[in-house]
């Protein structure tokens, strides 16, 4: 079982490392990508899979797990999610350009979800399920933000921008919804699947939700020019005549 979990972790290292190549390639080969307005997009995408690759490397080497009253807590996995899931939300925000307060609120809710998951794993019995319930309730709020609130901001963007945003948003909502299902079925919940199977499923979901997201976002990088052109035009429209002439 331990050997299987190590194999799945190394698979995660390989997949996440490969997933880091497309945004880094665009970042270093496209002339416009060296501009700061483009670099933040590629830096965000490459950080998602880069951080995940490092987390899986830690797990593959047999580190990153802490024994708690509720069982083994995979600290490396939760640190990965604590960093990468806000980055995925940030990229969606870069496309939608919502008010900063809205994006910050969604990221804060995401942190509550991860913290609730950690607490649910580290505790036992009813207390564990209470923390799981808190995380689940926070996730409902996050889904509402992704399905209702963010689209209000992206509705003002070009058709291509809305299409790429919609695809990435749907990938995020559908796949993230499967994580709590796995938690319930795994030893952390009802214990219907083995730790090895849990690891395999989480690796699969991580690959699809992160590498898949990054590949789709990189393939749709043509929207960055539209976003930056739109942003420049908006700044000029909001400037005074004297400012425009500078």
C-alpha cells in the first residue's frame, strides 16, 4: 500500500512538472510575454503546477505527513491546496477583472475551506464532521461566487475572453466538487476506500484540475492581448485630457 502511494506521488511529480512547461514556454518565447502585464498571467499559471510538483515531490520522498488524533495529516497536500487554489482563483480574477474586494473575499472563503479540511482530518467523531460541514458550507459560498458573481464582471469582456473564462470556471467548479466526495469515502470519512485509492484519486483530480486548467489557459492565451488592450482603453477613457496628453 505504501509503495502504491509512493508511485502515485511520483506520478503527480511528473504530471505537474510537465504541466509547468506550457506557461513557461509561452512566457520565455513570446515577445509580448516579457511585458509585466503578460508576465503575471504566466507566472500565476506556472506557479500552480510548480508548487504542486514540489508538494508531490515531498510526498514521494516520504515526508510531509503529521500524525494527529484523527489520523495521518498530509500537510504537504494541504499546503499545496492552500497555495494553488487561491492562484487558480486569482487567474480567474485576472480574466474577469472583478472588484478587488470580491476576489479577496473568494480567496478568503477558499482558505476557510482548506482550514476546515485540515481540522476535519486532525479531529475525530462528531467534531471532525462539524469541521467538514463548515468547509462544505464555505464551498457552497465559493461556488455561488464562481457561478454568479464573477460572471457579472466578465460579461463586459469580449466573447473570446468570456469563452475561456467559462471553460476554466467550469473545470474548477466540477472538479473541486469531487474533492469533498472523496474525503467522505476515504478513511477520513466513512472509510469505504483505502488510503492508496484515496491517493490515486486525489492525484488524478489534481492533475485534471491543475494541469488541465493550465493547458486550457495557456491555449487561450490569445485573450491576454484583448484584456490588456481593453484595460489600456479604459484607463485612457477615465483619464483627464491633460493626463491623456502626457
